[in-house]
């Protein structure tokens, strides 16, 4: 792919990228026992492995998810969020290292065969099986196209005015920054990317992006339209975020699992999961 200049990255292109990846992205929420409040716990990506549907997320997100009752799912900016009984879920603690920063930090939530109708209607499940061979053995170079990190941020959560028949409305928000990645050295069965995110003036992102953990990292390949503008040819699920480093010079590094972790370790764990 040719080198990109800032003028190549239009508002329309950014919107198309975010629309592509948002279809598979989800927020994970703890509902209070009286159902009067909700707390964002992390983000995830909806995937399918050999017919099993699951949410890929970070291991440390699994650790704080409710162990009984209901798990709330943030699907869109519209009011209302479906819940699923925790008893119907299987939490897969795939791998966790001794260092929060170094990783690994990988987990999944295996969903029941019948998922909430609102989830099936509003979201899609990415079929990892049909993409596995390519992503493990012949993925695009990391400098090809643009990368997008999709998740929600706890710092942007706000209470809104009562609406839609609800006495209280809580709004969960997130921005999906677009940029490039740095390839980090692999460690045993895992590979890693670093995704730098901007802060300060002109950036909509808060300094700390808690809530984004477990969110998907996507590589979006581009092509030229007949009018010369760039357009999205495909977006490839290529990793998930689990650690944000300190801000330095207006940027902070987000450490992410890569393709080997997703299409190798996570894929195998979901495929082997019972139930």
C-alpha cells in the first residue's frame, strides 16, 4: 500500500472504518442488584468458532465480571441494553501472565446456543474459522492500511436525562482511534502489537481509557476509488487491548494481543470449551 498523507484520511473514511468494526464490538456492564445503576467493566469482540459464539476480551476483565445474576451488554448508543444470565455463560480464562503490562491477558465468554434476540438483531459474530489460515500464515504486513482500536471508555460514562420511559438513563460512550501499530516481540504462544493513542488538545480520548480493555484491534486495508479517494476494502480482526502505558509526549502506548493469540490460543480454547 502506498504511503498515506493526512489529506487521504477523510471524515468519510474514518466513519466507514468505525462502522465496519463497531458491528462486532460490545461493552460489558455490571447491573446493580436493584437495577438502578450499571458500571462499565470492559469491552469485547463478538466471534464465532466452529459454530460456538463467544465474546473475546481480556482475562482481567473476566475477573471483575459478575459471577451470578445478569451481565449487561452495551450494543449501541440507543437506550436499552440486553442482559444475559451469568449461569448460561462460560468464562474462559485462557492465559494470564505475572505482569499486567507484559501479558498475556486473554479471556473469552462463551455464549449459550440461544442468545438474546436484540444481540442477534443488532450485532454480528465474526467467523474466526474461515479467516484462521490466512491470519496465522499469510496476514497483511503491519504497515498496510490503517489500524483501529474499538472499545468504550469508563471516563466518558455519563448520566442522561430520563427518557424512553426510564426514570434514569446512563450513557456509555467510546471513541475508536485510528492510526498505526508497532510490532512487539512474540513471547511463546502469543504475539503483541503496540497501538499509540493521542491525548490532549484535539483528541476526544480521556487520559485513561479504562473500559477499553478487551476491545478489538483491527487492521483496515484500503483501496482507491475511481475518484481517487481512499475507501475500505476489508477490516481484519487482528488483536485485543489489555494494557495502557503512561502518557509521554501526548501519546500513550496500548499493548494488545496479536493474531497468533487470537487465531491460535483463543481459537483453540473456544473450540475446546464444553457447553
